[in-house]
C-alpha cells in the first residue's frame, strides 16, 4: 500500500461483491464499499484484484490489476469504435460471436476467407446489379419443394453427359 498523505491510501483490493453499482472489496483487511471510478465501462467479478484509493470514508476503484473471469464492458447507450487513421482488428483464440436483433455490414468491398462456411437462414434474398459468379470444385443444390428459375436465356455446357430425370419433361 502507498500512502500519499496522512489521509489518502492507495493499494490493491480484492472484489468480494457488486451491489447497486457499488463494489464491496477487501482493502487492508477490512470490507469497504467503493465506487467504480474507472474511465471505461468495466464490470467487476468476485475475486478481481483492483487498485483502490481511499480518503477518509470515501473509496474509489481506479484500476484493474487482475481479473478472475470474463472481462465484461457494459455501455448504457450506443458504442462507436473509430480508427480514423488506421484499421480495427479483432483477434480471438477461440471464436467471435455476435448477437443482435439486426446486424448490418456496409463496405466498399467485403472479403470473406474461411476453410468452411455454414449458413442457416429462414429466408435469403440477394440483389446483384451485374454478375453473380460461383467457382467451385463441385456443386449440389437440394430443394425440398419446387425449384423455379426464370431468365432471358440459359446455356448449359458440359464436357461429358447431361442427364435430366423426371416423371414428365415439358419442352417449349
């Protein structure tokens, strides 16, 4: 513990609980009630080691020295991440999950690189102004109900056989 003057104390404390926005922590062998005064929206976990400053009966958590659980940041309203002169990169050793009632991605160019991609949708709609091109080693489409395709012209080219199998085939 560092003592800055006779009435001010600074040192590590262990979070014991969180109630009504106040942190109960063990500081110098006593249970104290402290205000979270950290500049970013950190949510404490029981067992976290924090930097606490005390002056008379006022206690403030001003830093996080060690966290025991997930690091959670809660914001009361909108959040904006900006890098006006650089990029924003997110890295994770396990995964990244996004949950929201509405997700919107806007960009001049979107590149997706993955070993495997799985999409599960109730409905999917895609509007493309010019060209849609798929390059694949193999392609398979499975449709439970009817399949309908409308176009101005259709060209099917195959280096080998083309098979059409149905109870009835209508041409023209």
